[in-house]
């Protein structure tokens, strides 16, 4: 009891001290305010009369006792302080009457409780730089308070423990004394709050003595209530629950007076109450109703005081309780959990922070740095004010909603309705409040993940844990229920997207763009998953009809946006997303209603329809949808190259399903590219031209493949003939691209043609000369000489490269032209060499057959003749690259004669080889002498007159 008496004496002494200090501080503040007003009036050049009145008021103020900085409360008697206060009040009223509007704030000073003038003085001081807090201030003003509060709470606990250990008092007396101690602490906190708060500096608000005392009292009372229930069994479960809840809620209410820390303490006690007071018969409605009440009380207090930490913790607490209940109870009741989540979502949207959106944003002081002034629009969108509250609420709602329908847990009934309602409420919150960006995004994620869980998650869990295979099918929904859930949520997101675009496009363009993307992407994902998991691939009327209606709705919404007046950039982006969504939904509808070749052709026609729509609507996104259709067709071709299936394709060359399956999309793309030749968007024109070219080449290549392999497209044995056709196609396509580029310049035609040329040259090196060369592969050449495999494999591609090089002169870079010419020369050399071997060896020219002496001599003759021919052609067309190839070929022939013919040939053939080589080399030398003499003489002829001058 001595501790209680000492504590009460200390509280009374502190109250008296603070009361005297309060009066003194108020007098100093009033004096400082009057001096500030006088200085301000003197600074105004035209206000002489008010300055004179201010001087009189200042004179009257100077007659007061000394300022509080020089006189402490121990040097002033209470009577002197009261007289000074009265004199100051009279002077302030007179100054307010004289100053008028300039000193209107001082006119409200009436009695000791009015300290309006004190709020003016700190404004002058606030402009001064804040000094670093000293160690003395931290130890004396902060840590001492916190440690003292903890000590008081522990003191109450130790007092009760001591009385128990010593057996001094009965349990009832102990609890009564502990309760009185807690009430005394809370009463002391209130007394000190009324007297001390007005005179304590703002930097010590987080270490206020009243709040610490109130918190200690609340902890003591909470401990008394729990001891009466859990230790002494004085009260029942219901009474204990109500008593603990009342103490917790009262603590939250007192936090309005003592700060956010006390609110956190009350919230913690409230969340712990259901855990401390347990029952053999769990009542989920009572639990989650109580949690909802606690959450609402915390949110209301936070709204009144603009707190963000406590409501965020409250969201996390409700989410953890829901998680614990769902995972611990089997089967669990889903509706109480959904009710608590709905309360949370509605509270965030209507109470805090949603209710603050209508109020204008506070202006930052002059010179202060505002985050919104330097942050971009998208940064402000994703970092809205009070983001932690909405993020925590959205995460809790999304996670618990997904747990409601997870096959990993067991519910009383499969709670599809509860899941859909929670996700719909979260999406509505995201659409209603522009700052609720994270609820909008998480609702979309939750909807997609939930529908996937409805259709596929059970199979995944059964795969990971085969022991669950027997239990999981009991909770898997019928396909029709999952389909309706997906369609309802898809319709909801489309409707909410239209609502946002109709009301927020001009005021919040980034937010509206986000919702346009959600309205376009989420329905596609939901309906596509439902169709893939539960639909009929041959013909599915419900999925196809919904996809078609949803796509038409998005298209109509985009058209409505373009009819409105607004920001062009935001409108184009939002409408573009909607049009892209409509295209995807139409594609899904075509997959649901058609199959095979019809689906491929329908998608190509759909893409062309978006191109034709540019005649009536000049939306920038429309031509891109044609490119998207081509990409979808490419995807279908990659999935099934035969279009109709290998068993249904047939073996008839050219005239089979491949011709319309590949050819019609190619024709439509080429027509679309021509139709948009004057479209302002250069990039989309280049894209369509490239796709059209790709489809034309692909069509020709696939038809060749089909014809060369007897109707089999996936043959693993390539042939030289097939590869030769691909090379010829690439050469022809490169020439076509070059011609198109000359008529209508385009980077697609220019670089696409050059790229095809380079790829074909690489294929020549890898396939024609090495991999598929009949000398290495042993492939038969055919029975008819000249008209055999060597003709199509080497001579025709060589002539093609030569013609392409001639056509590319002065049109393409010189290195590219030289590479084409050299490739043609190499193929001609290969054709000539392999033809020689065919003459001597027959249609089988495999390497294992060796070489004959006549064959070896013939190579030398042919190579020299070919070198001479190349030299003539190079001189005729003034092509340095061909002349270089000729020189290389002659050098190879020389090496062969000296290294191979000298050792392998005998007699007359050896001599003839060297004689022929010498004659050819002398002729080539004479030829070069004449050419070089003509080249040198040409520039020297006009130089003679210059020398004569």
C-alpha cells in the first residue's frame, strides 16, 4: 500500500507543478504573439494607425512581470500570475479591437482555458531549423517515460504475485486491488493529459505520460479480467469474453485521446481475446462478428486521427484469424469468414481511407517538397495515399477468398458463391475508388486464380500427392458451375471497366487505362480457362456465344470512347486495350464454334476484317489486330502443321488442305499489306509486309515438302532436291523483295530480302556442300545425265546466285553483292566437279568408290576451263569478285596438278596435264597484261595536255 500512497503523492505534486507551468507558458506565448503582430504591422508601410495602437499595446504588455524565460514558477506567486493573466487578456482584447483583421486571432482569448494566441507563436519558431535531439532529452523525456510505463505495469503484476506467494490476501481482494490500481493509473493518465498536454512540446508526443499510464492501466485491467476467468474461475466464458472485449474496445476508444500506440494495444488485446477465452463449441459467427466490430472500431478511430499503421495491423489480424480458422477447422463455415471480409472491404471503401477521396488534397507549405510534384503519373497511381491500408485489406481478402475454394481444405459446402461475392466486392472497391489500385489488381488476380482452382487445382494436388486422389474429387465442382462462375466474373469485370471508363477517363487517365486492361485481359483468361478445362472442343455453344457477346461489348465500348471528347492519348491507349480484348474474345469464339481448317481460315478472315474496318474507323490499333491474327495462325500451324491432321491430309501434291490452309492466310495478309500501303503507321505496315512475305515463303516451302516426301511433313530424312527447292525459293524471294523495295521503299523488303539471301548462302555451305552432298551421302543422282540431281542441286542455284548478284549491283551493299557472286561461283565449281565424277563413276558418286586416272586428269582440265570462263565473265561485266574467284580456282588447279597429278598420273596423262596447265597460265598472263595495259593507258591520255601547259 505504501507504493500506492507514494504514487498518488507523486501524481498530485506533478499536477500542481504542471498547472503553474501551464499558466506561465501561456503568458509567454501571448506576449510573443503580440510582439510578432507589432513587428508585422510595422513592416507594412501604409498602416501607421495600427502601428501606433500596437505600440500602446506593446507598452502595456511590457509592464507585465518578466518573461517566462527569466522567471520560473518558483519566483512567481499564484496571485501575481493571475493578475498578469488578467492584464494580458485585457491587453490582447484591446489590441485585437485596434488591429481588426490583422490581430483577429487574439480577440478569441477569453479566460484561462483559451490559448489561441499560443498557436500563433510556434508558427514563427517553426521556420527555424530543427536542432538535433540531445542525449539528455532522449533519456529524460522519452526513455524514462517508456520504461516507467513498463515498470508500472510490471509493478502491478509483481504486487499480485507477491500477495499470492505470501498468502496475504484472498483472490477476490487481490483482483479488486489490482483492478483499482489499473483504474487509478487510467485516471492519473486522464488528469495529467488535461494539465500537461498543452505545454509539452510536439516532439514528445510519442512519449506522452498520459498515454503510457493509460496503457499500463489497460494492461492491468485486462490481466485482472483474464485472471478472474482463467486462474480463479470466478466468471464464466461468456462473461469473460464480454469483459475482455469491453476493456479492449475501451482502450481503442481512449486512443483517440492518447494516440495511435494505445489503439495498437487495444487492437492487440482484442485480437487476443478469442484466443484467451476458448470454448468447447466453436461459434464462428460470434468470432468473426466480434472481429468485425473490433475492426470497425479501429477503423473509425483511425479515420478520426488519420492513422495508417493501426488499420493496416487490423487488416492483417483479421486475415490471420481467417487463415487460422480455415486451416484448423474441418469442415469450416465459409459464410462468417466471407462476412468479415465484406465488412473489411466496405469499411475500406466507405470509411477509411475511401471517405477521404472527396476532400481536396492538403497543400504543402511553401518551399516544402511534395512527393506528387516530382512523381510521375504512373508512380502516383501505384503509390496512392494510405496505400498500406488498401494493400493489406486486398491481400487478406484475396488470400482468404482463394482458400475458401481450395481443394486442400474442407468446407461445409463448396463455397463458390462466397468466393464470387468477396471477389466481386473487392473489384467493386477497386472500381469505385481511384486510389484502390491494389484491390482492383488483386481482385483480377484472385478471379483468375480462383477459376483455375475450380477447374484444375485438384488435379495438380492429386499429382503432387497421390494419396489425395480419392478425397479431392468430392470437392471438385461440376463443369457447368465452374463455367457459370467464370462467365459471371468476366461480365462483372467488363461492367466495372465500362463504369470506370465512363466516369474516370478524363480525371484519372492512368487509373482508367489500368481498368481498361483489366476489363480486356481478365474475361479472356476466365473464359479461356473454362473452355479449355470444361468445354467441348468440337462445338461449344455457351462459351462461343459468351465470348462473341463479350467481344462485341468491348468493341462497342471502344467505339463509345472515341465518340467522347477527351484526352487523345489516354483514349487511344484505353480503346486499344479494349479492341485487343475484343479480338481475343472473337478468336476464342471461333475456336469454340469451329475446328481444323475452318478455324484457321476464320481467324485469317477476322484479321482482314480489322484491316477493312480502317475505312470506317481510323483507330490506330486496328491494323495491329491483323498482325495478331497472323501470329495466332502461325501458332496453330506450329501446333498442327498439317492443319487437318496427318491422317486427313492426303498425298496429292499441291492440291490438298495445305494450299488453302497456308495459301489463303498468305493472300489475305498480302492484300491487307497492300490495302494499308498509305496507312500513317510505318511500323504496322512493315509488320504486315514481313508477315505476308513469311506466309508466302512458308506456303511454297510446305507444298514442296509435302510433294517431295510423298505427303509426309515430318520426315526425318532430308534430301538434296528438297533443300535445293528451298534455296531457289529463298533466292527468288530475295529478288522479289528487292523489286518491291525499288517500287515502294521499305525496311522490311530491304533487310528482309538481304536476310533471306544470307540465310540461303549459309544453307548452301551447310547443306549443299557438306550435309546433303551426294559425294558424302551416297544419294543417287538419277539415270538421265545432266537432267539429274546435280542440275537442281548445284547448277540452278549457282545461276540463281549469279543472276541475283547481277541484279543487286548498285542496289545493295558491295560486300553482299560479292558474297552472292562468290556463292554462285562456288556452286558452279561444285556442279562441274561432281559432273566430272558422274561421267566417270555413274549415278552413284559416293566417296568409297575412289578416283580413276582419267577422272583425276579431267578435273584439272575442267577447273582450268572454268577459271578461264570466270575470268572472261568478270572482265565482260567488270566484276572484280568474279575475277578473284577465277584466280582462286586457277590457283587450286595449279596446286592439284603439282600435288596430286604429279604423284597419281603416269606417262602421257602426266605430261599432258602439265602442258595444258602451262598453256593456260601463259594465256591468262597475256590476258591480264592486255587488261591492265588498257586500264593504265586510259587515265594517262588526258594528262598530256596538262603537262604541256
